[in-house]
C-alpha cells in the first residue's frame, strides 16, 4: 500500500516537463517567493501551464499559496520536500534499489 501511495505521489510530482522545471527551480532557489506569473516568466512557460502544475504541487503540499497585499504568491515548502525525498529514498532502499 505504501508503495502505491509513494508511486502515486512521485507520478504527480514529475508527470510533466513543467513540473520538473519548477521543482528544479525551487530546489535551486528555495527562498523564492513569487506569483504564478513571475514563476512562468522565470522558467519561460505559459501562465496557464504553470498554474496547473502549481495546483498539483499545492495539493501534495510542496508549495503554499499566501496572500501578500493584493497579490497571491507561491512559497516552496522545503520541509515537505525533504519529507517527500526521504520517504522516496526509504521506499527505494526497502525495495532493494539503493
């Protein structure tokens, strides 16, 4: 059961090129606080495509939406990222993959 949950989580995490680019961006710039429009500009993707990926990341807790003045900004959840990485590593070790 845990295998399936982690597999589903991993699939949702990197099921598109945009998500991989966003994840790489956030891990390289973990303190970044920006709007969806700003993130789209930073990675050279459409706002609509980035919004869709951010929605998935919000659902799994990897990023949070916060209100700053009149703007909604996106904040990377480094604790959740570490937790997810650790869980995936542990699962892989249990499966004999590391």
